[in-house]
């Protein structure tokens, strides 16, 4: 149980990042980048290598035994990431190339040289993406260059059979000298030449033409429609607060282009399959067929295949191969794929069912690795093609892990685990921090999902500069946990109430009925937890995520997270700011998010003050000391006494419905959208857009309790019938209740990709005999 709870702690920052501190060298590196002319900027290109690289087959080693360390694997490093693309853009494939350019400097150029500038040849990789071409030079001193399709004069062409040429009016330079900084937009007409080193550019050109034409037709249609993008229809009075702090912008909607990209992705999945030379041991036995899946991390998704053996869980990324594009060679013979990630079953300590957007088909697996006296914890979020496939995989992982241990591994989303956690907390065997982590995980929250990031309360109300000591015995230093953030300021809440009453009155006068929850009146047009709010707090440790959302620049300095006092005051007074906190505020080991250790250039406030480290209350000696005091406040007797009221607001009886209205806790109807509500929408288009808006607006956690949460010292009587059954997941019936039932390939759905037997035969060099392990 202890290891399972430790696995829920926030991800720890890497030692490498902690060693980075602001220094004259890092600052001068940035200044040199910022002051470089457009001419030199054109030359600073770079693209990461190796997405399409496959490792040579390695000899499989001895038979597995639990407790043995698996062989070490090399990690291929690349500076390229989809975070460097526009939000919602996807990478398709990459090639090894040598790049050069010839730019015609215009009157807008900052360079003193008015002649054409020749860029010398640079080796690197060329990435084809759904909205742009990206080149990453081999050397990290050169900047990565992104060339959006919308800035190209025409579709790229091929000359001399091996050279791709294009002309662009504008490009974007990123990560020069490998420094994370706002992107440099270069408005210079430039001719680029990419010489393909080990392949022909014809495959890329064929893909380019389809995507480029779709992009061009979308731009023409956008002009005709005055750049208005379609969205889900809501009642006239149901609208988001436009003045809210940064929320993830809606990705551009181009159904034709998205269909093309999806078809290309399907070719990658169809043209490859799992390569069994990725197995660590030659005697491993597959327990599942090859399952389509994807790894989810904040703002990113990597598609591929997952397979479970009797020793480990493997994930191999999908890579678009040349044979996948060939009509004459699409027989699945090219099965190399990418390097597989491996998670040994002996390291699995828990799992939890998760959502993939609004679809209930993902699983988060928690792992703990012990090396000597040190232990590390992490998790991986896998989304599968169907709920049925997820349930089968979960059943087999649980069965396999439990067979080698005295106790079964816990599932955080199972209601019996929640009941155990309640009993442990009431008996003071769990502290408040760990209990809130468990409730967040049980309610569908994950550190891998910005839309469902764990939410923690503001506990303190004192962040001023006039206090040298924090008195945790003084109730005036605490926030009222019985009220949501929107109701802490009575004057502000009156405005929210007036808007709600106006919506109700307007519906009555017009005779409208809100038969669907999307038309229901609400009090708050912004949420207490949303992707933009999470990145607002984590800007200093996740700057590339913020740059991805803000079109390559940081937000206005006065809207950044620069002071605890100003942030709390905004959450109390700003009509568009109701955000709560995240778990990192109560974990002293996560102090990095309060320190500008990367030397990010975040600008100056209107007062002229530079935005750097977060300004902390005067009673905090350091960032780590502040988090220790914040944690002490969370664990204080005062907080323990009132915490059940906040739990009711977020996870319990006042989190939704009529009791939420009475508790002044009623949010925009999109925040309550769930899998059942999504299925009720008529068209796939409405479903996709509703899902996108809900996940980017913020989602209320799953309801865990159907009675008011008891406080410590109230006795055990209040716990009977406290935990709410998980009706949706209890309704799943895929035949996994019987522990001795052998899974069959049809249990994983028609898209399972059941195709391992030939690979097993090739790898062993013998003819397959005996019983198929999946039948």
C-alpha cells in the first residue's frame, strides 16, 4: 500500500534540470540569439534525428526471472518535438537530408547587408508535419526551422530526382543553441533546397501534395467564411468568459486535411506491426495479441502497438515506412517499426482506468523501481482502441502481477480502494496530502492529462509581505474550505448570481427548455482546473508547452505567474479567475516550478519589475521552505477539520446537480460532459467538437461520494454507503470476472492486430506447433 501511494506523487524534476541555474553564460547565450540578424537566423536550422531509425536486431538473452535487471537500452536523443508545432499539429514522417538556402533580404530586414545571403549546407533531418515542414540540423548550435504551408508560394517540387525545393515568405526559428526562448519569426522570402541522403523525395512529395492542397483549399474557404470556425451550438446565454486567463486555443478545423493525415496514420499502423526482436528474453510468452494504442503525455500523443508478455509490457511506436505507401508492397513484410519501450511487470505497483478525451478506454500504469536504497516512481498513460481492449489488458496485468505476489495490485479507480482510503484517512493512517492524491486519481485525474490534472485547494489566505512568521493556529490565515473559489468574495459572487438569474429568467420568458445539460444556466463561465491554468503554474518547468499554446511566445508578463500574493488576489477578485492549486504546491521536492532555473526571458511588468522567480511571502525563506509551510498548513488540525467540506465540493455531493447550485458551485455545462453525454450527441462532428471544447475548458472530477464526507472523530457510522458506485464501469461485462478464463483474440476487438505468430516463427527459426496461446 505504501509503494502504491508513493507512486501517486507528482513527477520529480530531473537532476540535469536542477543543475541548470541562471548564469552569465546562459543569459549571454539567449541575448546572442535574440540579437542575431535575420540573415544569420536563416542559417540557424536544425532537426532531430532518428524517428524513423530502427535498431538492429539484438540477440535475446537468458530466460527472465523476477528480480533480474533487464538489459540497458540506448536512448536516441532528438531536439525535435511536436511541442514545436502548432497546437493540434502532428508529425507524419522524417528523412535524412542536407539543407541549404538562398534568401532575398527585404526592406523589413534588420540586417545591414542588402545582398542575397547563401546558407551553407547543413546535415539534419526533414520532418513532414500536418501543417508545416520542419528541418533540424545535426548540430544543436543551429536553430530548428519551421516552414508553415500557408507561407509557401507554391507546393514544393523535386528537381534532379533527389532535391526538394520550396520558396517561403516566412519561417520560424526555434531552439538556437538549444535554448528555450520565444520563437524568432523571420519575414524574408527564402528558397530552400533539401538533398535527400538515403532515400528519394518522391514519397514525401506525394504526401506533401495531398496535404498542401487541402491546406490551400481550407485557407480559401476560411477567407470566404470570414475566418469563422464552426463550433457546437449552445443556447445564446451559454458562453465562456472571454477575459479568462490563458486557455488552450482551439486547433484549426480542416476536416479534409485531418482525414488525409488520419489516412496516412492508418497506413503507418497497417504497414508495420510489433517487432518481436524487441522482446528482452527469448522465452517470453505473449499473453495478448498486438493491440493498437498510444502513449499520452501533456499535449502529446504517440501512436503504436502494445503487447503484454509474461515478463513485461511493451510499446512500439508506429513509423510510416516506404512499403506502407507502396501499392505493390503492402503485405506487412516491413515490420521494423521503432524502438520499443519496456515496463517490467515486477515494477508495476498499481493501475487506474483513465479517459482518452471523453472516451473511457485508457489505463494508467504505476511503476516503482528500487535500486539499492533508492527508489523511483513513475507512470505511463496508455489509450487503446476500445473499452473492451482496455478491460482485457487490465485484467491480464492484474492477474499476472498478482500471481507472483501475496496481494493483488490495487486499482485506484476501484471503489473498494476508495473505501479503504477513507478508512485509513479517518484513522489518521493517511495524511491529507496522500488522501487528496488518492481521491484525485480515483476521480480520473492524472499528471499526464492537462484537462484532468489533479486539483488541490488553496489552504492559506495569507501571502503578504508584512509577516515574518506564519501562525497556523490563527484561523484568519486560512481560506474558507466550505465555499468554492467563486463564492469567497461576496461582492464578486453577486455578479455571478445575477448572470445565473438572468439566464433562468430569459429561458422562462422565451419558453425555452434546457432538456439537454448543454443549455442549462450556470454561475461560473470558467473552471477551477483547466490545461491553461496548469501550465500557468508550471511555466518555469514546462516552457515549451506554453510556447506551443501561445504561438511561440510567452503570455503578457502581467498575466504570468509571478507572485503568490497577486495570484491569490486575482483568484478572489477577477471574474474570469477561479483556479485552485495543483499538488506541486504541497510537495517540497517539486520546488523547481517556483524558480526560473532555465533563465527564461519572461519580460517585465508594467511597473518595470522583471518577471523571474515567483515572489513568495515574507515568511518563506526559500521556495522549498514555502512549500514545507504550505504542506504544514494542509496537514494542520484546522485544515483537517474543514477539508471534508472542500472534498464535497470537488468529489462529492455538492460537486454537481441541485446541491451544487445550493452550494454556489455550478459551472459551465460543458465541464460536466462525460462518455454517456457524448454518445447522446447526434453527429460525429458535434461529438468531436464537444469533446474538444470540454477537455480544453476543464472537467469536473468524477463523483466519488453520495453522502457528505465525514470528518475525523465523527465515528465509522458515516462511512456506510458513503462511496458512490461506479455505475458506468460496473456495467462493463467482457467476461473478465472469472480469474481462470483464458483471453481470446476476439476479446480485444476487430482492430486488435492479431499478428504475432509469424514473427515468433521467424525469430525462433522453427515451425510453430502446439496450441495458439491466444485461443
